[in-house]
C-alpha cells in the first residue's frame, strides 16, 4: 500500500528533525513547486504531516507526547493513558501528582505547516487538479484532527487559518483565544470541508484519510463538544475566572442537542454506507467471540474482508525507526528475559475486571464481580485471613475463577495460569502453610506441601520463572492481572526495542455505534425511531461478544459498554473527562487488585483469590483544574489562562 512509504518517510523526517521541509515560502531550501514536482515529493511532504498527526497510539505517552520510540528514544517507562484512569496500574510508578497529556507547541507547528500547504496548493502546476483536490481534503482533515487534540485539552484556542509572517511587529502574531464553542465549530467545519472535497478518493484505504475517516472524526469530536455543553456546569462541575467569563471554556447547555445531532448525522452516514460493520458480529460461542475480538487487534489487516470494522489505522514496520514497543513493555516477565528490557508494565485493575458481565443475560447488563468468598462479601480489601472461607480453584487451572465472563475480558486480560503462546504464565502472590499456622505474602519463601513437593510464594523459585507480585522489580504485576490486547501472543516478537508492527486502529465501527447510542440517549429531543436504532447499535456491540439478550438504552448501559468495548484504546481517560465525572470517580481512590494464594492446607493444594489494595499503589485524586490543561507561555503570548 502506498501509505507505507508515507509512513516510513514520515518517520525519517521526524527522526531527523526535518520539519523545515514543510516551511513552504521563498526562503525555504526546497521551493514548493519543486517539492511537489514528483510523486516522491508529494509522498515525502504528506508523510511528514501524517507522521506528526496527534494520534494517541502505541507510540503515544502521556508524559512524553507523541511518537515516543521513533528512532532510539524508546524509554517512556511504559506509561500509557490507561495508567491514569481505572483501566490499569503501573507496577513501578503509581500516582503521578499533576496530570500530563500536554500538547500545544507541536500542535501549532503542525497547524502552521498545514496552513502553508493550503495556501500553496492552488499555485502548484506540477500536479493534476484531482491531486490538488485530494491533498486539499487531506489537509483539512489533518487540521481538524489537530484542533480536536487541542480543544479537548484546552477548550477554546486561537484559531489560525492563514500562514503568519513576522514583519517586525510581534503583536501582529499574537492571536487571542477563540471561545470553546467557536473552536469546536471550527473542528466540525473542517471535517465537513474534508468530506465534501474527498468524494470517493481513497475510500477503500484504511491507512489514509478519506470521506469516512473525516466522518468518523466528526462523530467523535461532535460527541465531545456535546458533552462539554451538557456537563460543564452545575450540578456536574463549576468553574470561575476570566476564561469562564469570556466563554473560553465551557459551552452553553442549549447547544448540547445541536452537537449530539451532528454526532448522530455523521455516525448515521457511516452506519448506512454499506461499507462498514462489526468484525464477526454473530459468534456461535463466547470462546469464538474471544478469538475474533483478539484477532481484530492483533492482526487487523486480516480482518478487512467484507464490511470492515477498521476505518482508519496507523501502520508500523519492523526493524525500522517506525516500529513500536508495546510487546516489550506489556508482555509478561516470563516472555521478556533481557535485563535491558522492562516488561509487565500494564496491570489491568480488578475494578476493570469486575466491570464485565457474565452470560446470565437477564436483560439488565449488570456487571458481575469476580466471586472469591463463600460468604459472598466482595467488599473486603483487608488482605488474606486464615479464618475466612474462600472459594477454591484447581492448582493447575486457577483461571477457572474467571470462567463465564464476557468474552472480551479474556481477549484483553491474561489470567493466572493461562498460556501466553506456549508458555504458562505464573501469577501468584501468597502461600498458605500446610499446617495452617500462617502464610507468606510479599516476600519470597518456600514451604513443603502435603504432597511432599516444595512450593514458593511467587509460584516458582527463580525470578525469571514467574510474572507476578515480586516487589524487587517493576516487571511483575501488582494487580494480579496482565495485559494481552494488541500483543503478538501466538507469534511473540523478538526481545528487542522497536520490533512491534501490529497496526493501531484509530477509528473503528464499534466506536461509531457507541457514539451514536450515546448521542441519542443524551439528546433531549431524540425520536422513538432514533432510540430504537441506538438500542440496536448498543446491543449489536454486545452480541458480537456472544450475548443473547437485549439491554435497555440507558446512560449507564452506554457508558459501561464503552468502558468494556473500547478499553485500552485510549478513550476511557477522555470519556471520564468529557462527562465531567473524573473528579467523582477519583477522589482518594485506590485501584484494586486480586492476589492468588496457593493454599497448602489441602492435598492437592488449591488456589484462593484475595481482594487487596495493591502494594505501593497510592490513592489517586483527580483535580478539578485538570479538566482543562494549563496553557503554556501565557506571559509571552498574552493568552487568558484556564481556571
């Protein structure tokens, strides 16, 4: 596919700092017409722009920004957006104090180059009118995407549509902030402009922007704008200050339905196109559903036949500067033995695991927490107690504790005793003495079982033979769970940096269905026909996970379904933010874990599971001020600061 050359060239320019290539003016070393005089020049230029797009993908790090890992700069400590919400904890670094997720200077550098390109396109004589039109459409999409990344962080930002030139008066370059409403309106206008210009161009290419990608962005952005309008006021949140007074943050609630309608319209166009659908929407069994869901993210290029679920993807290439390190950071310790690599950094929380349904399918969609105790008390996080009667699970199959849960859970989370490829992954955190006189926890020890065999606290003697709870290194899960979504499990990658090649799905049909369902249930004037279509969309997503019942279209059901369906796709943190519920979800909150103890008091020994506050994981509080990021450099640029 042609976009591969785009991506590889883009990575080269990113590594070499060749952004000057895009400063299209008479002073540039490469004149615009010369740059676009050959197909290679066009590819190089567009590759740079695509490569700088703020996609929160495998190479995005909240503390380091975008394209972390391009070239040799690979070490971001394994931080991902999931660590900042209720999806996962990090086994080495727990709470982070102030929020990260900044994006300002690089955004406006990209906007500068996009504005220059839009001015230059009509003057070019070396490309056809059709090529001009396609580049024009792509540029409007890229600009919409960039302003979307700014708007969801800062609210209203300066909207700059033309290239700026310095003529000795710095004040002429100082552009004030637009209102938040104006900013979101501009994002949607840019999406509409891209849609109108694209026509049928690139429409079957999931690695390049096209009409459907622009509509998917509009669906996502309009939903965010609608949420800002509906929830950025009392009783949800309350802000004050100059930015509020000037409407630089917040949108009047009366505008919410308009933005929900924009989301509904964009989503419907995709849904009615006859080009997209859920991958394997009707599995015969939960096991089949698990396999299908896992394949969608591990091998998405093999999931493009018929109605496609991926709408827009970002590709990578092995043994080049354009690869990623997800498999190194997040594979189990037993799979990554090189001392210079750092595995096991994504530990799904018990909070996340408990959010999944079983297959009771009683029409309620109610999550089913993992059962651990005979008395059914699943609110005790005080650790192991010798007198408590725990449910027991076979020594060779501890993962039976999670049997019967929603198929997507086992497609995303690795449970104790399951295989990663051909390797059995040992996750164990405690050992109960055979005579019942005590137990070992958080320290490696050995005990003889009633069968005469020697057992260890962490499930094995050597630190390379187990994958959980050892506090001496950050390679081991502290939640009791490991991560598998996206990872190359059947064909593990080489133990080295920059070997990951599975593509990132940025927009997919499953998200569009859930966007549509949410917009309909939140809009105050939704028709009965819209509500029925939205309920069908919601349940289509669930039935792809082998559920048989239909659940009601409610806010709670839609939000729960987004949590479990879109997990680890860097959506959850932004969902909690736009709903303005982050500060309620995280007020001195400790994310939970589940520790497998091997109980030697029986022969054969058996496993029990104990709910805990994980070792070293501090409480997390989301500060009100984090809903809007602080704008950098206000002393120099004169912009009004956020509250």
